C-alpha cells in the first residue's frame, strides 16, 4: 500500500516505454511525504479500446489512479497527484496524450495485505 494503477492506450508505446513510466511514477511517489517506497505497488494495464474527446485525434490516454489509506489531507493528496501527472507528462513527451490522475481512499476496515 499505496497502489499506483496506470491504465493506458494499448498502442501508446513499447513495453520498455511503459516500464519506464511505471518506474518513474513509483519513484516520484516514493519521494513524497508519508510514503514508504517498500509499501508501494505499481502496475500498468493496457486498455484495448479508447475514445478521447471527439474521437477525431489519436485517442491516446493515460489514467493514473493512486489508492491510499485514509488520513492524508487534501493538500498532500493534490501534491501527490500533481507529481504523478507531471512525471507522466515528462516521460511521455507528447502533449496529444490525455493524462489524468485520480486519488482515491481505500476502505481501511476491509483492506487486507
């Protein structure tokens, strides 16, 4: 815990590109306040079909979900989300890729590891 889940357009890049992105996101989050690198679980999942916006441009997207246990304030969550967003933008080098980040809280009473 925490979890970084990256959903990305299947045709976005090579497995090396995606691995580089996942590692960079993992490292970025590890540098944030209250985070222990040994607890982070990062994974990337290709999405076969995507439509972004009006569907006329190349439909490339990355959506990053950060799942955390409750207790962090909104300002810290925003800092974490922005860090992940900026990292993804820097790694991809392509402004045509729609990137979004969402921070969600895990249900602590039922989360088991």
